[in-house]
């Protein structure tokens, strides 16, 4: 009977190890595409622009939502807007002296580490003379990532950024910089926010099993 119990315990250990989340297992906290909304703050997403280039504190929420887009104005220019898959910044060439970056802001729902990933590419490919755009990510106002996308680059890049320390309520901004003029600057910029899957319960169970086996042997 003792040998049978030991074998069952070892078997259970392997089963638990087999189903325990790996170091790469993740929980999806937010998705800019599937959670896009015409309501500010829904699912912890806010939509707006930087009134001053690169200055997170100048973030201003859009007040106009038209069918599928948040936008700065009902008249153009400015062309600043956001939709489910990206947006369009406003360049100083369209509105002299004014450059507004289109910004999607996520408010953290947890403490700890986060993983940010998504795609950045051009949507407007009609002009070979476009100066392109720059996708930027800010954590509480500090730039942590930037990627320039050429005017004709419809493939773009897949990015992955790891944040080791994020506090509940921190803001993470996904900004589209016009990179000069805003001609044909429609840009795909998606964002998925994930966190490591909890595995403490299974690890605890696996750690206890050897102790049970040893205790059984001593008897």
C-alpha cells in the first residue's frame, strides 16, 4: 500500500507540473482593437491627443465620436483622430504652428509586470512622398519605445515591450507622431496588454508533495 501511495503521489506531481503555467503564459488584460469604444474610460482606455508634442501631461481627451472614430474636430484640419486599429496625427503643415499626436491611453489595472505588444504600420499608402510616422509608447510620461515607419511601409513591425514595475493607476500612452507633415499619415497602431499568469497555487502543491512522500516513507 505504501508503494502504491508513493507512486500515485509521484504521478500527481508530474500531472501538476504538466499543467502548471509556463514562464511565458500570459493573461490578457487589455486589447486596443477588441475593446475600442465610443465611451471614454471604458475598459480603462481613453482617447485623445498631446496638445504639445511629446508631453504626456498635455494629453487632452477627444470629445467627438463619429460612428467609428474619435476625432479632434468636425472640420478638417486638424486631422487628428483614432479608430479601432490606429489613427491619424495632426501635423503643423495642416494647422500652422500646431502639431497634435493621436494618443490612446491605457490605465493599469494591476501592480507588477506588464507586457505590451502589437503592430505598427502605415495605412495610407497613396503618397510616395509621405514623411511617414513614428509610433511611441510612454509610461507615466517617460518614453519607453519608439519606431519610425516609412511613408510607404504597409508591413511595419511587431513590437514587444516589457515593463517590470507598473503600479495600479499608472498610465501607458500609445502615441502616433506625424514625423513632420501629416500627409497620408493614417497609421495602424494596435496594443495588447498582458501579465504573467499566476502559478503560485500549483507550484505550492508541487512543493508539498515531496514532503508528503518523505513523511510516508518514515512511517
